[in-house]
C-alpha cells in the first residue's frame, strides 16, 4: 500500500468508527458516497499533496458523522419514532386492550404491532395469534363441558392445567415481543 | 441581547447557511441534474455550504429519503461511475414554496435592518431632523 492509499484508508477507518452508532445501511451508504467522491476527486491527481487537499476539503470524519446523525435524527423512520414508548404501548394494547374495549382494543394492539418498526413478520404473527391461541383451549374445554352428559360432575381439576396453558400462550409471545424490541432498539441506537 | 458579540452574529449566519443549504442544492438541481462532486464545487463557489464538503452527503441522503431528489448511476468517460441527482416533482414544489417564503423573509429582514441603520445615522447626525427620514419609507 503506497502512502496516498494509506491516507485514504486511514480516513475511511476514522469515518467508519465515528459512525459506529448509526444504522448499518446509513453507514454503508455514506461510506460508499465518500468512496465515489474520493475516486472522482483523485482521478487526475494522486500525489500526496492533492490527496491531502481532497481529504481536507471533505472535512473531519467526525463532523460528517455528526451531520449524518443530525439528518437522520430529524426524520423518524416510517412515521413511527421507534421510541420505547411505542413498543411498550403496542404490546400492552395487544395484551390488555381487549379488556378495556372488547375486541376493538385488541385489534388496535394488532395494528400497532404490524406498524411497529422492530418486529419481523414472524414476530407480528406470533403477537397476532397469541390471544386466539390462548382462548382456543378454554373455548374447547367449555364446549366440551357443556356437551357432557352431567355438566355439574365435570372435572373441575381440568380447568387448572388448561388455564395455565392459556396463560402461557398469552405471556410467552408478550415477553418475546418485548425482548425482541429491546434488542433491536439497542442495536439501532 | 444587549451584549451581542461579533461571534454571535457569525454563529447566526452559519445557522442560516445550515438551514438554507438544502434549498440551494434543490435550486442547483432545478437547472440540471448534477453529480455530487459537481454540486459540492458549485456550492463552495457560492459560499452557501455551511460546513465541510463531506457533510453534503448526509444532506443528499435525507433529500432522497424525503423524495425531493432522485438518483441514477451513470458511467463517466473520465473516471469512475457517478451518482447523479435530479429534482423530483415534490422537490420542485418544495423549492417553489421556499423561493416565495424566502423572498418575504429576506425583504422583511432587509426592511428592519435598513430602518435600524437609518435611525443610527439620524442619531449620529444632529443636523438631520428626526421624522423627515421616515417619510422615505
């Protein structure tokens, strides 16, 4: 590696480090833009003084990273600000919304989970199906009991494991959504 | 405010530059599409760029994300491929709004600055009766 290549490589390294907290796509794009700029600006003069001047005019990598941070901070992604509050509110609406406004509250939770920036399609389906899956065994049990020949002698002890199963079916997806959101939130910032 | 220092004025001007450079970029692209290195040198020539050249790239990314400019890659005869930026319809609308608002803003600030300037001159010139100068406005 000759000395001008080294100057450029060092500059890129500094820029890359200064942008460490930016989303990977943003980082890659900015590095690509700077690469094209350097290639273009040094096409005709690759001596050390010219390269130094090009780098000097580009400015301190930390300043460019700061500008990138300011620009991306002014534009929340996809209309949701990606804040902790949104993630928690979405999961709470999904979990408890139905108790406050039957069905509609739950639907609001589902919509929020599908619009949230943190979850994959699989995560969203897990959230959507949590309540239906949790209610299914209870509904089946109640249907079974009402069809039984002697309803009052029905096995009350069956209610306990079925109730626990239902609770697990609603709690596990809830915890999953919150943990995934926390992990991706940390990666984004 | 009574102790406004020259440094404060410089800071205000650089904040103004930061706030208007996006529209200077849109205005340059309104003439014709340009590639980034070209944009940078045109902006540097016109003194509109607030910070170092490299800060143009985050700005251009944001303008593209906001749908005000669009990009295309084109081969270049003299060097590596270039990313060309051009104004979108949204960008043109945004620029038109800014042109109108900026003209109002500039005129209003000019009027206030010149009035102050005139009054200062009146005060330092005792032969000039107060009041006659205001009729000029």
